[in-house]
C-alpha cells in the first residue's frame, strides 16, 4: 500500500477547524504513556508477530494471540468472524460506535531484510504448497498498534464515551477478508458503526508523519485470470498445433495498449500480468497457458473499461492465431475491491485533529505514489453508508529517505523481501493517532 492524491486545505478553513475543537487534556502524559507502553509491553509483541507471520485466511495463531491480548485488555472478544477474523468490543457508555480495523496476514515472501528478528517461518498455503512467509507489508505494525490502542482507550475511559469495535481482519492481501467478515454477519451481529478507522504503515513516508486524503485513498483493483487454449503438438512441428505460449505472449504485449491508447491519459490505470503458467518441457507445445493479472483504476468506470478491453483483446488475438470458436480465450475475475475513498467531511475533521494533536509538522499532504488497493473499502461501501477514514503512518526514518535521495541505498518498498520499518516509531504514532481520533469522535457528554 502507498500514498495517494494531494490534498489542498485553505489556511482559513484549517485555522477555523483547528480552533473549533479543544486540544486533548494532558496530551504530554498520554504520549509518554504510549511510549512507555511500547517499551515495556508492545515491543516483544511486535517481534513475536513479525517472526510468526501467517498467510491469508490461515492466520490461526495470530488471531488467537490477538484475541488473548484484547481479552486481557478487558474487551469482549468474539473469534471466527469471516474465517479467522476477531471482533473485540470496548463499551464505554453512550456515544458513537467507532470501528478500528487492523489487518493481520503476511505474504508468501522469504525475508531478506537482515533484521536480527527476521522471519524464518514457513507455512503450507491453501493450495497445498509450502511457502516462506514474511510480514512484508507492515501488518505486524497494525495489529501491535491495535493492542496498544485498546489498552490506552481502556485506561482513558473517563475521557471518551461510546463503543470502540476492534476488527482484526484476515486476508487483506487477497482483498477478501473484509468482504468475508461482512458476509459473516459483522454488522448484523455487532452493529453498523458510525465511523470506521484504519491506518497503514508506509515505507515511503518518514517516521513522525501521517497523511490522509479527503477523497480517493487507494485504487480499486480486480484480479483477473486468462486461460489461453492451445492445440498441443511436438515442439519441432508447431504448424501441426496452436501454440498457447506464443498467443499468450502476444496478449501480454497487446494489453499494454489499454493504458496508452484506450483510457484517457488523465485517468490512471494499470494492467499488470504478474504470472504465467504453461507447459512442462521445452520440446512440447502445451494445450493451454494461464495468465494472472491485476488491474488498478481510481474510478469504477475506468476499471470496467479496462476489464472489457482485456477480454476483447485476449479473445480476438486468440482468434487471429487460429483458435477455433470452441477454444476461445476465457476470462475470469477472481477477486477485487472497490476504490477506497475517505469521507470528505470526516477526513477534513480528523486531518485537523492529527495536526492539532501530533503537531502541524507531522501532517504530510497526501501525494499519489502508486496504485495500491485496500479492501477496507468493503467496510465503508456505499450500501453500508459508513463514513471512513484511512490514513498513512510513516515507517522509514527521514535519514534513510534522504540517503536514498542522495544516491544511497534504496528504501525497500512494500512486498519486497527487504521491507522493514522502524517499529517503535510506527506503532507509537499509529496508536497516538487512533487514540486522538476516538477521543475527538466520542467526547464525554
């Protein structure tokens, strides 16, 4: 995940917003308490999560540990929501129901970060294969901060009023866990929240910084599978068959015309073929090839246009290479998520809170860096009508970012085997931001 879309807030509007809301009581003491909590309690918890990552929908150990931590903090805990999902309720009198979400799954990546607490974990995936597993996207930061936020809000119950609903979500990396929890009865069982909050640690944002859009936060995405039929034959006699590998290669090249020739240059779109599977030996032309794609766009119209173009291009390239009508290229959408957009009014309010509570210098205007996607969108989808606020928390020390800019070592991005963030700074700031948001949204009446 990454940062998105520059925000412009007028000085007058910002000043009005900041002056309209009083600062939190005893903020210095709150900051000191959160820092002490990390040093004395959360630090080993983070290391444990980092060293024991689990794949999407298989996060049994992580879910059990989160359930135990949240229960120990005094929350009402329910497990098994949408698979391995955990829901923990902190009821504190009358007031709004505020959802705080953290994703918990790792990735099938072998860690090469060089950290002394690097993951050496392996796990059998849903497909039966064994994978090295790593927290290569910072979800260990998110769940550690959630524990810190729960403990801090419990200790500060006299400073807010309402109910905090903590969601420990599986399978964000498959953009499937949020939808599974909704379909598993999340809102029917626990109530529809008045607000939904989440954050993502960002390797390309300096520690001490937060950033959030007042509109589009992350792109919508679709996972696409193309099955390219062929007619198998000997590799020395290609004229006797139809080569699906060659046809697939033509499709891969042609798909890049969607961005350059089919979609307006003012509308970003990405079509990436990330995997191709075909054949068993070099001298056998196989009977099919399978392509796996990700498609990203910032609005649903553009995403639909791209998907239609993919199918049209793939089918007709197959026809052009002689595939018969009963062996045309088949397209299947295997997953996806809508655009994640912050509620403008809520984002403006909480962006002002972040500047007031964390300091004006801590807020970074939100700038598009890539087209990452997030299934947090399912929690705040239009049919639910839940205002959402998703923000980024800096994970890389400014010195490392400056060194890269001056020709030094590159800062590893998300999903890289070299990915690493500064855990103390990230967890502490994420916790401070979440606590500040809840106290603002659920004041004591």
